[in-house]
């Protein structure tokens, strides 16, 4: 039963015609509007919340939270509220855990709202948008150095069944921060259609996090009504917009798993007997996803920002599946998790060569991260690509047939995976630590191989010229020698 999203103000009362799952068909009434909230009164005296999803000349279709298929429709009455679905928001929501509709799950009191906000949000004026250009630090080296996320960006994580995307999401929630003491930063986390085991994992992880006072969480379980799964990302984003636009905060919204959202969309589309699109998903799924993802951004004249990191699992690890495919069209890049890296025991198992952040270049460099960041990124990618190619070649001709230079690159690829990408789940690396580690890994290559880095940056940051880092370089070289001998 949902109470927090409603305010009274009954406009009309009508009897229902028929019910199908969570869909309720009623006789059309003059003045009904698409998206309008309704209150469904059951014979027991209980009420359930619904929303108008289709308005016809004779019949109006409602989606009801909790469903009505088990109820005698002859005894159902519907009250029209005359407004869209709204939720209460307040700065007091920090540190709290809610369900998919904003009801407390942590045993705490209900929120006393500062404001009631429409969960569908208000479109951002394109002319007022500012390009994302400020760095957000996740504390994960592979993301911060290679696929940096900037304020206002939409950067999804593409995962697969059984891969540790939930652990990565929890780690980002614990560790994410913006640079600058005067900046106000918050994380809004939404778990969509997760199992009770996953819900318990997220709740316990959030309780143990030192940054919990900067986090607002919404947990929607798989046993909850399907229609609630449609609402939870919008509820989370509405909360994030309140913090960003009303309180001038920089907000990172993490949503996992958007595949469960898309499956709920397909289920409701089938119940409405709509003509299916690719693989049975509704033809409007692209537009529907865009209404969620495009709520991220920065606005001219406002200090706050809205950044999104949606997480989705690719069915059968298929990156061409409609969900990741359409998501990739809307967002600015993607971080792809690799099953091969996972089998090697690398965490986070990020596929470096399939991932990218299209806005990264605008958010790094002098005054944002460090002046050598972009050059180090380019050199790491180029060197790892060379190492991957030589791995494939050595499988054919044998490592003994390779030159000393090639064996160096083979050693680099292994060291890059095990010392740079690989990171503890509770290990936080700031951007300076990450870039210094990148230099340590690159130092096993001959200096003349660092063709994408300026001589000035080599003299400034190369471990050979940093006396304090000499023991680390020695460790790197030793590891490389061992790897080369093994190959």
C-alpha cells in the first residue's frame, strides 16, 4: 500500500470494467489526462495507487501498483486525483533507505517533505545546457584513469550475468567524490528488480560505508509489483534533481539493473497487447530510456549537476542486444565488463579495449586532474593494445620467437591487468595515486617506447626521475621478468 506519493483531492469516481494483471480498464471520463494519478478503492477498504497510461474515446487504461487481477472488478471504484505521480523530497533523506516508491525501508520515520515533485521531471532546456567538463573521482583506477566520468555525463556499465557489477556499484557508492573542499557532493543509488539477497548486500554495504550520510538509497526487489520497477529510476532521479537544482549539489545517480527495468517495460507492453519491436521489446523503448537518461546534465546559471551511471546486464553477454544497443546510442560511452578478465581473477574485470568515455577529454588535465593524465591514458591504451596483439601472436608462433621488445610488451599487458586494473574491493585510490601507479607500470617499457608522452612529462613523472618511487619500479621490473620467462 502506497501513501507517501499521494495527496488528496478527488475529482471523479467511476466503476471498473475489467482487469488484467496490473492493468485496469475503466469507462472513459471527460477530463482524464495521460499520466494522471488514480486511487483504486478495493472492497476491503484498502486502496492502491495507479496511473493513466492510455486514454481512448470509450475506455481508459490504468496501471495499478500491486495489481488488481485477484479482485472482483465489480466492487472496485476509481478516484481521479487530477495530478501526476508525485513524491515527497527533503534534505533529511540522506543516510536513509527507501523502497521503489519512497517509503522507508530502514525502520525510520516517514519524510516530512520540503516539496512534492513530479517523478517524471521537467525537461532541461537544450539552450540552457552546459557541456560536462568537471572530473568525478570514483576511487577505481581503471575508471578514473582510462574512462573518466565528468559531471553531467551519462556513462553506463555493461555487465553480464554472474559478473561483479553489484560489487562495483557498491564500491562506487562508497568511494565517489568530487575534487575541491567547497563542492557539495551526493550519491543517489537505485537498485531495480534485485533479489532479496542482493538487496541485503546493498543495505549492509551502505550501513558500513563511511560516506553513508551523503547517500540516498532506493531498493526495489524482484518480488515487488512490476509497475513499481517502472517508477523506481524516476523516483531516484527526481530525488537527485531536487538535490542538484534546489540545493546546488553535484549528484551521481547509480541505477542497477536497467535490464530489469526494460524487462518490466516489455511485460507491461505485452499486457497492453501492443505491437512488439525487436525481441519483443516495445517500439518506444528508445524514447522511454531517453526520458530517463536525458535527465542528466549541467544547467547554465546553476551550481549543481546531475550525473548518471546506469548499470545493465547484457543477456547472453550480447552487446548488440536492444537494451545495451539503445543505451549506447543515448549515453556518452560505456564501461564493459569482461568475462575473460573475471576468470583471471581480475577485479574490477573491465574490458579496456571495448570501453570508452566520450567526454573524458573535457574533464581531465591541468586544474582538473593532472597535466599528464591524457598522455598517460593514450600511452596505456596503445601499449596494452600492442601487448594484446602480441599475446595472440605468441599463441601461434610461441613466445620464444618474439624479440626482447615484444616480450617487454607481453610483460606490460600482464602487469597492467594485475597491478593497475586489479584493485581491492575496499581499496580507494585517488587520481594522483592512480596516475603514479600507471607510470610505475609503464616504466617497464624502454623510455623511447613512450612515444605518446611528452619529454617534459617523462622527466617530471617517470619513476626513474622520482627517487621516492625507485623501489616500486624495481618491483615492476622483477614482475615483468618473471612474466616474460613464463611466456
